C-alpha cells in the first residue's frame, strides 16, 4: 500500500467524514478503489483501532467530568 493510502489515513478519512462519498473524495480515489480498500483487513483493523481509541478517550473525559461535577456538588 502506498504512503498516500496508509490504512490509518483511510480510516481517519472515513471516521472524519459525514458520508463515505466525502471520505472517498478526500482520498481522491475512484469508487471502485475505495470499495476495494474498505474490504481489506488492514483498513478494518485501523478503523477498529481508531474507533476504540476514540471511545476510550471519550469515556475517560466523561469519567473525569463526572467526578469533577460530583466533587462540586458535594461541596455545595
């Protein structure tokens, strides 16, 4: 896979776009090539890895904010 079509770059394009067509356009590749890329295990793995990281970061933020809000309420 060329540097321009790095699995993480493709995954980030998909996850940061409102539609798959927008993601494809960002990558500047044909619909056929985009469909083929989405079937590759390394792209699926990159999507899972990045999605998991986003989830973990979001959960950590919610937990921190909840703890902070509980502390504020306790002190009222």
